[in-house]
C-alpha cells in the first residue's frame, strides 16, 4: 500500500539560551491510509513536536517528509498552509477554539480559507459535521458557554469539516473527565472505522490501546513501533 | 502590614523594568504637565479672583445696547447704580498714557485718572504718603500723583524721601503724594494715579461717552438679580434720554463681569473651556497609553494573580496589588509634573512680563497656587483611575480556573480583545478630532498673522484724545487744535507724514439705484479726516484728497470706498456725483470727490474688506472731540515720540493722550497672541499626535500579541499569512471607520462653531481638504500600526504560536 506519510531521517532542533535541544532526532516513519496510530512516550520525548512536523505546523531541521507522494519539506509557508487546510484536521488537548467565534463559525473556519465555496455549501458541511459529533443544537453558542467535552467535540467537528486526508490529535482527552474522554475516543474510533487516518499523541497507554498501531518515543527517537491486531475495548473499560 | 509588602513588591517590579518605568513616567509627565499648565495658565487669566482683599466681590459694569457690548451710556448706568442699592461701593476711572520726564529723558507710562474712593475700594493702603483725596479733585488744586512701586523702584531708585517731591508729568510739575505697594496696579495696568479731572466727575445726560466702572456687589444680592435691577432702571432712564439727547434708539441692559472675564472681552470662559477640553483629551490619551502598558504587564502576571486568587487572596486585595505599580508611577509623575509646571509657570511669568512690561493686567500672575495644586490632585486621581484601576480591576476579574489550566491564553474571554479595540477606536476618535481642530486653528492663526486690514502700519504712531467741552467748547477750537498739532508735528525732521481721523458713526445713504434698495446695506461707516491719510490707510484710487479748502464754508465733499462704488454704481463715473446722507439726524448732500481703498472694519478680524462700506468726510466740516492723530516717523521712534509730546505741550500742557502707541499695537498684540496660541496648539497637537501614534501602535501590538494564539489556530486550520493580515486589517478598518466617523461628527459641530466664529472666512473646500488629509494620514498610520505587529506575529511558526502565552 502507498504510504500516506513518509518521514526519512527527520530531525528538529531548538536552540534556546545557546543550548541546543534535539526534540526529534533522525526519525523514520511511514503511515498508510486508514491507520490509527497512537504516539506515546513520557513528557518531553518529542511526541508533540513530531505531530507538529506531521501537520506542517513546523518545519524539520533535517530530513525529508513526503505527504501523499509530495515533498512537504520543501514547501513554502503558503503551500504548507494550503495542505493544512485541505488535507489535515487538528484536534488539540486545549481545544483551541476561538473565543470570539460561535460554534458554527469555529467549525466553518477551515472552509473560509478555501476558495469558491458558497456560504450555503459551507453551512451544509458545518451542519453535517456538527451532527456527527452531536453538537448541532449548539451552533450559535460561544466556546465559553460549552463544557470541556462539548468544546472538544466542536474541535473534532472542525477537524472533520474539510474532509481531511488524516487527523492529528494532540492528547485529545487530556483536559477531559473520564465520561467526556470516552465520548471523544469513541468519536475517533468511529472516524477510524469509517476509514479516516488518525495520528494521536497520548502519554496515556490506555488511550493508546484504542489505536491500530502504537509508536513509542523516548528522547526524540522511536523506540518501539508495533501493530495491534484487534481494536481495543472502549477506553472506559481501560480506565 | 500586608499592603506594605505589596508596595515593596511593586517597587521591585518597577526597578526591574527601568525602560518600562521610564517610558510610562515620560508619557504621564507629558500628559499631566500639559493639562495642568493649560489649566493654570488660563485660570490665572480668566477666573482667578483679583489679588485684593474680598477680590471675589469686585465687578466691572457694562452697558449693552440692543445686545451690542460697550454701549456709550455712562450717564444712564451711573444713574441706575445710584437708584438701585445693589453695590456697596463703586466708582469710575479713565485710563490714559502720561509722559514722565526725568532729567532730559522721558517715557510713556500707563496711568489712570481715579476717584479718591478707588484706593479704599481696593482695600489697599500706600506704603508711603497718602492717596488721592477730595481736595485733589478741585480744578485749582495742586497737581498730585500717586506712584506705583514699579515706578518708584525703577525710575526713582526707591527714594525714601520721594513723597512731597516734584516730578514732571506731561511737562507739568506734579507733587508725589504717595507710593503704592508692590504689584498693585488697580484697576488694570496703572503705574501712576492722577485725580479724576473735574469735567469727568459730573457726567451729563447728553454724554455719549463710556467710562469704565468698578463696583463691589452687596452680599445680599445675587449677580443675576443685580443685573436685572440695574437693567430695568438704566433702560427706563435711557428711554427718556435717547430722544432728548440725540442718542440711538434701542434697549439698554446692564451686564456685570469680573475684571478677568471683562479683560477677555467676556469670551474668556469659552477659551478656557475649549483649551482645557483639548488638554484633558491629551491627558486621556496619555492615560490610555499608560493603562495599556500596565494592562500588558498585568496580563504577563495573570498566572501569578490566578495563583494568588487560588490561595485565597480577595479580589479587592488583588486589584490593589496590581494597582500599586500604577499608583507609584502616577504619584511620582504627578509630583514631577507639579514641579515642572511650577518651573514653566514661573518662566512664562518672567517672559510675558518682560516682553509686555506695561500691558499686563496686574492679576496675571502665573505661579503654583492653591487651585493649580488642587487640580494636580484631581488630575492625578483621574489618572490613577483610568491608567491604574481599570487595568487592575480587569485583570483581577479573570477566570482563575482557565488561567491555571491553560495559561493566559485560556483566560482570553470574548471581552478580552474588546477593551483594546474600544480604546484604539477611542484614540482614533480623539486624535482625528484634535488633528482636524488643530489644522483649522493653524489656518486661523495663519490668517490672523497675514490679515490685511487695509492699513500700512510701517513706522506709524497713534495718539488718541478726549477734547473736553470746557477747554474746547466750539468745533472751530477743536479743529484749530488738531490742525495746529498736525502742522507742528510736520516741522519735525523725524516725522514724515501726519493726519487725523475720527469715526463719526454709521450714516444712512439715501439712494435710488436699479437694484432693490432693500438688499443694500443702509448703514455706512463714516469717518472725518484732516490731512492726507493714504500713507496709513484708505489709499486714494480715483479723484483727489480732501484738502484745507474743504472747510466749513465750502460745499460738503466725500471720499467713498471702492466697495461702495462697486455696490451702488458699478458701471458709472462716480466723481462729481452727489449723494444724500442722513448724518446726525440731518439729511445732507455731499459731492463725491474721490474713491479710496477698502478698509477691513467689519464686525471682526475675519470680515471681508468688501463687507462694509466707508465714507470719509472732511474733518474741517465735521470735527470731533475724540480725534486720533497718526504720524509716521523717519527712523528714530524715540525722538519722534519726544517731539510729539513737545508739540502737544506747546498747545496744551494739561492734555494727555488717552493712548500713544505704535499704530500697529493692537494688530501686533493680536498677532503675538495668535503666534503664542499657534505654538501652544502645535506643541500640544504634536505631543497628542505622538501619544496617539505610540498609543495606537502599542494597543494594536498588544492586541495582536494577545491574539497570537488565535493566529496559531487559524494558521493550523490553513490560513495563509495574507489571510491573517487581511483579517486584522479588516478589523482595524472597522475601528478606523467608527473612530474617524465619530471624530467627523464631533468636528462637524465644531466646524459650524468655527464658521460662525470666523464669519464663514474658512472656505468649505478647506474642510474637505483637511478631512481628506487627516483621514489619509490616520488610515496609513493605523493600518501600519496593525500591519507591522501582525506581520511579526505571523512570522512565528504555527506550532510556536499555539504554544504562545
């Protein structure tokens, strides 16, 4: 199967106060269409940095990154923005909804950066994804009027609205209670069942058990990469 | 004791950030000093009570005739004051200029003819000798004078034996009877006081003169009541006298004004309010800037505040804790501003008094006084509220949970950016209004500096006289005096030209033209002149000058203004034409013998020269008791002035000119004031613009920084740099439009006032041009202020922007 994502010798170095940190060091990774990959490891191991590189939120210091066969490491800022807009959906630990925008406007945000979409088309897509995450009754609310779980469901809807090639989730249950965490994990599971490619960062091994593939990192390097044959039980069971 | 710890902590924070401390201090000192100086400077001119005991009960009394100020109705006013028991004391005086001769030198000094009660009225005793008494008013009394401390000090070297000595005033031996204390120049600028001449003491019903009146209001009557009572009484008298003594028909009312207000022609309160509003706006700009800097600091400390709140600190304590930094800076700024303003006032006082030693009202003293200190406290408290309390209160009202969970970005509520946006909008509103007002003021100042009165002031002097009926009972005697003085002056090698003129009044032209007579102005300003005046004003354009042959026995002749010719006889030869004029309630026929240039003598400086018509009659046919003499000197002003007095005293040793000054004196005074006002306005506008620029940039940059995380989110979902910049510019455009829209609306109202004040002198196109320039300038500035920090923010990688706190 053709790899959706292909990383070769990818490194990311940060220099702060004249100290160089190797957040990601010489990583090789290939992700195929439809995979549900859990990226785990202790704090500071480089998971989030790797996720940022995968989502083109940051550019690597070294190495090459091929996304659907395209060399993403040589793209300029605008080309990277276009790919983020069309092919990537992000779900963050802290939801990252814009407080000044309503639920519908937050979800619509990626579509507003695409050309040629009518307002009606955008609204249809928004309503569709909000229904998927069972938030269609809160379209006119502002994020501050929602619970954490509801905010994360809106964030998932925003990640889905542009019909992305893959979803990147950075500790999506980190700020949620167990009930809401389960609901979000189920939502990701169901997306995976429908064929979505998901890369999820988690430091919690129990959340990682939901994935079809587990990659474990330490000190900026992959120390374990294993396939899980059976989809895990719901996270509530693990918790 | 805990608050002491808070203060200590605030000091530590300020010392740790010296650049921040210095910047906020400079901004605050600028705003506070400007406001305080404006207040104190204008308060001393307009509202400060006279520096006399019970100075707040002292008023000047004016007559308004048909709503016009300065009515020449002294008799009616004095009669009304006698009838109505509204004043505990009152009196009249007359300002004059006298020639003080010491050895062979002489100098002109402002003086006053006064009644004996003036000194007791002002509650001031002489430091030596006595003041003027009733005996001194007698015509046969010895000539006496009371010296001011300034004259005693500067001209008589503080001679301890000056009382009883004879000095020469107007070449008349006069005995010094007393010396007044330092800084006493009541009623306005007097440096010498002489007894009021006998003829001024009994003002007749026929008098058409105006005399300044001082009065102390009774404690049991209000200002309004007094004005009403006096107006009713004076008007009743006037309705009897105007018919009998050939005065102008109309209603008479009385107005009381304090000396300072009266000195500003009773418009002082408008000027005071206008400039203080501008200064207060600038202070508010400074407060917004400092408030924004403190808010940015508070946001940096939001996590710390959340931790303190989580540990149980009450909101009041947190607010106060956040305020201490602002309070310390503001108090320090307040103290430094007071010191700076004190030094500025003292310098201003010295500069103005040395530049205009004889023309400053005695109450114009600029110093740090109680009202200034009180206002400093008010401004400081206002600054603490605006620049310190509001940001602290906002910051202490955060969502603790969100801040502790997500850092400062988690606490960014929907309201967070609103305050910044509102402040930017408000700054745009203020600065657009100030810029537009400043531009129009600059235009007016430029106009005043270059206004053409139709008069050539070059090396000319003006002397005005009041020829008393007792001394000059017939018109022939008056003419003889004027002609004689002119002839004598022309003998001097230092004097090149002379002439005399007098404003007779408004005459009515009886004329039939093809035009509708009702649309033409009926009143024409009429002067009488002796000599050729076109070296000074009203240059001859056609025909001939009035000459010595145009005397009482000759036919009545007239020079008409160019505007009059264009208005009434646009395509006709006017020379030789006869016109009928109602003058002094008599219809008289005049032959036009010349056409002269127009004069700027409309109702204000802004009136067009063609707005009024003038006629010039022969002074040998229409003489006056109040002539003005104009002479032009060759190159030595002092010698010419000396020669003037020598010539005058050859005719009459007892006659003092009411005024003797460069003819340009009033014009120069007006221009000097225009220059001072223009510089103050430019300085203030420059400072305001700097504050607004830094403020708008600071607020916008802060707002962009606060939205860095949002930028990260937008970029994560695919927004390009261009998308983000466009979005921020779009938001900025809204603020720009709202702020400038509000500014335009306020300016429209002000523009109407400007138009009325300047009699539509400002062309409407100028407003359009100014608005275009200001809108363009501000748009560029605001857009740059948004673009630069936004461009900086989008340069961050999205991953970094998402982590930004």
